[in-house]
C-alpha cells in the first residue's frame, strides 16, 4: 500500500516508513498531519496561562547545548529562597496563572529539602494552582546525589504537592548522541523508566525532544518510536513537545541551523508517528511565535502558554524571557484562523475565546 494512503487510512507507520516521510513534499506532509489534527480538535488551538520559575542555575552537569547553567558563559550563579519562589507564584496566580512550571538546574549545594520544600511551600500557599515540576533529569540527579531510589523521589514529589512532570531532559534518546551532548546526565532508558513510574502512579507528564543540533533524522524517528512504545504501555503522556535547539551562548557549534521547512516537517511527522499521544505542542519559546502559529496547520494543536517569564531557553537566544501578554497571545491565534482554547495543565477546556 502507498505510504500516503496508509496514513490516510489511519494505520500505524513503522520506523522505516516514518523515516521516509521526510522525503515527502512539505505540503503533502502538512495535509496529512493537518487532517489528523482537525479530526481530533477541529480548529482549536490550546494554551494555558502559566508561569515558568527557574529557581537555580547552579548545575552539577555540563551539557554542551545549555546556556542557562552557571558557567563561564553565564557567570551569575543563583538559588532562590522558598519565600522568593512562593512570592513569584502568588503574583502569577493573582495575574490569572493556573500553572507554575518549576524546573531547575542540578544544584548539589542546596539539599533535597530545598527542592521538595519549594513545592510544598507553593502548594500550601496556593492550594488550587497546578504544580508541574522536576524533569526526569532532575529526578535522576536527586536520586544519585542523595542516595534514594527513583520510587522514593517520585513519592516525595507527590507528597510535597507536585501534580505533573515536564518532559525536559529527554534531548535525543540515542546514547551516542547523548554521550556527546550531555554525558553523565540521565540516560534514555532511565528517562523512560522515571516517566513510566510516574505514569504507573496515575499521573501525567509531557514528553520532549530537542532537535536541530547534531542528531540525524533517524535519531528523531527513533526518539519518537521509544515514546510511542511507552505510551502504548502507560498512556500517561498528554503532549509531545519538539523543542527547537537554540544556538546562542553554548558550547555546541552547530553551523547548519534548522530551516523552518525542516522544523515544520518534524512537527508534521511527529503528529503522524505519535498516534497515541493526544497533543503536539509547538512551544513558541523555541520555535518563535510566528512559526508556532504556522505549525498549527502542520499537526500541532497547542501553543504552550503565556509563560510570563522564562530563563532557560531565553539564555540561549529564545525570545521568551518575559513571556507574552494574554490579549496579544489570544489575538495572534485568532488572526491565524484558529480558535484559542484556554486549558488547564491536563487539557481540560476552561474557556473558548
């Protein structure tokens, strides 16, 4: 059967077939992905009102693509107090935020209670806010540094108020690529194991993929396939987020930076391949707002959120340090021909704009 017809019939593609999708013309890929997106969500584009909090940039790991951690490229180390974190969360909540997204570096100096206590403090101050916190890379770091099992760290997260896990730390699952990019950080198998344990507790998480650096197209497809396999088992991923590599202020010398054409192809292919993950997010902080809007016609149905402030991607050149005002965000989605739908962190619809 012709590959295009197979996809139109709703049949699952193999690794080799998924790789061949890159050979299709962009408009063909876009139509296939858009048909899937429209069948699921029509013209809805989801977003949430959220605040990213990055409480420390002191990190035990050295990732070549990172411009955020306190190194000679970013010589301003900091670690927030619980009071500072709660104050930020309260201000954001007062401005309408439904979620705080708390992701830190792997700080070996502050102690396990600094991490867990920050979530507990936010939960006690704001019982209704959704706390998305601790990537699998952070879980692995805390496990290794403090001598606890993954199960213990995960149970501590839940006990201290964490509602869902972000997808960070996945990067690219191929271990040879990881050896070069982020040696010593969580392995691909460990990342999968941590998310599986989280899902087995009835909790949801995101999945990410950092692309556009030294990986090949085959590495991207392999990454998606591993996520699809876990999703078949647990069903715990609510969104896949292809993160576009940011090239400034880091030690990864990438000369052939991704084109919009290649980014859109990757978005579309992810919608086709990941038939069991509900949402594909065009995270505007890494793709730019313009391309994220175009991506809504190439299989994506989510824009992430207003963000308010963000330090990790913006340190590497993304235009997300101060987020985006709600009115402007909604207006851009409408002007692109889509219906803005405010959601909560688990994709329950809160308001159709």
